[in-house]
């Protein structure tokens, strides 16, 4: 099914909340519902084991809550479920003032066997466990693209919307990093499901 046809179907099956009626949401050819969650579409992946890195039951996610990922994101189910819930609720609410909806996520990274920020000797990254996804931009139904790199520090509605997206992820995700955190995150939001006793870590 072409993306344009999928978008029309989602608009036709939206309830009063604005979320798609996922019971009527058909799987794209070759895709299946994942993680016992009808909001997640993609493919199952063979277990990944690479030293300290790996995912016991990985999934390659293509759509979450009706939103298309630019490239399949390899994640564990806990992180995929968190992403789907955040997109359907918090993220969509964050862009309401733009009178549109998120239809696409530009994925810059998901599973990767590496240390934090790929620094030698650093602790293992949450990416290495399937707990993390990096998002560089959000495409809206009206054609607007909210870019982390280009819009995060801008005034106006689009700047406010992408900063609201960053804030909305704090809580659903255990770690939220963006351009204010360090030089490694100037162009994307790092979202992961690590848990901390003190609560979510957001910068």
C-alpha cells in the first residue's frame, strides 16, 4: 500500500480523539503487527547477540500509531511500545497548535553495538541493547517538516512545537537528549527507555 493511500485511510478511521482506529488499520503487504500491539507494524528479526550487545527478541519497526518511520528501527518491544504510545498521545498533542498531525519520523539511529556517543572507553550505549532511537525530524500531514537541527532554537510556532516534542518525551522515556545536552545531539533527539531511581533524565 502506498503511503498516500495509507494516510487517507488513517484520516478516514480517526476517532474523536484524533488517534487512528487501529482495529481497522490494515497491515502493509509484508508487514505484521508486532509486540502484541496493533499500533506497531514491521517485521520480526532474528535474535541479536554480539558480546555485551544484543536484543533477545528484536523487531524492525516501520509504523507506530499510524506514523511512518523513514527507515526501519530495530528495537526491543518495550522501547517500541513506548515509542508508539508517545507518538499517539504526547507527540501528537505537542503539534496541535500547528493544526496538523505527525505522519513521519526521520530515524537517524536505532540498534547499534557501540559505546555512548561512540567514545572509546565509554559505557555501553542504550542503542546497544535496543533501548534507544534517535529522531532527527518530524513530518506533518500539511507538508511541514520540523527539524531538530534547524528548528529547535528558532522562535515562532515551529520552534515552539519541536521544543514541546522534546519536553513531551520526558517521562514516557527515561532519557531524552537534544541540542541543549551536548555537541553530540545537535541534530536529533535521543530517546531511550533506561530507568533511573531519580526519574527521567532530560536535557
